[in-house]
């Protein structure tokens, strides 16, 4: 019985690792994001697919506003780029934006999210985005490295995601199938 409990626990941890992202940032550390497929399944699927493809590797944070958020995910670094995939339909929820919440950037059209996302800096700066921008994750460790991202629109010397991967560093990545100016309102 103890052996079965141990195996079950290991299996649960392996499954959970597929619902996390690891971001290695140029600010010097690792950020772990817990994915939320229960509230944004299509967005989580897209993010995992793009991370597995290496899409986010070496992408800069092109829009970083003090007290608000750090935005990335544009391969052009201008705030107008996206992935090769079609835009996603909105998956808005009542999950309240707070420090470390990860949401999908979009244009004025609710169904225009593609690859750009943002991470909120504090509990109050992003609360007005609740129900208007899709939440797909929550930072569980490494917010100090997010806090260190250079400010600016764009920053003079932008920080970047060095590498983004699905799961823990030792867990195998899981692939999943997955364009315009994408900007959270402020």
C-alpha cells in the first residue's frame, strides 16, 4: 500500500509538471508558471505548443510598465507581431488579476490573442483586466526575476526570455497544436 501511494504521488507530480512552464530570463533566474487549462484550455494549449517549438526563446520584453505589467511574445519586438497560428477566441474568466498573474495580450478585438502575453507586477495594477483579458497562468516562483525586467515601451536595453520550456527542467516537454498588435489596455 505504501508503494502504491508512492507511485501514485510520482505519477501526479509527472502530470503536474506538464502544467507548468519554466522561463529562463536574461535578468538572471528562472520563473515557474502554473498553467490553468481549466479556465483557458485553448490558450494553455497554444502557449505549450509555442514553447515546445522554441518560439519564445530569445524573445524580448517589448513593453514593461512600472506597477502594471511586463509584456513579451512578439517575435518582431514591436508589439505588432504574432505566431504563424490563427488568433484565439477569448476565454475570459472571473479569475482576479494579481501579482504574478499571466494573461494573454490582444488588440481591441476580444478574439485577437495570438502569442503575446504579460505578467502582472502587483495585486492592484492589473485588476481592471479581470474578465477582459484571458488568464492562462500564475507565477509560482521567480517573481524577483520578473521584477528586475528593464522598464520601457520599449526598454532601451530590453530583457528577454532566454529559454521557455514546458514542465520542470527534467520533465519531457509535451507538444500541443496552436496574428496583429496585441496590447493589454492601461
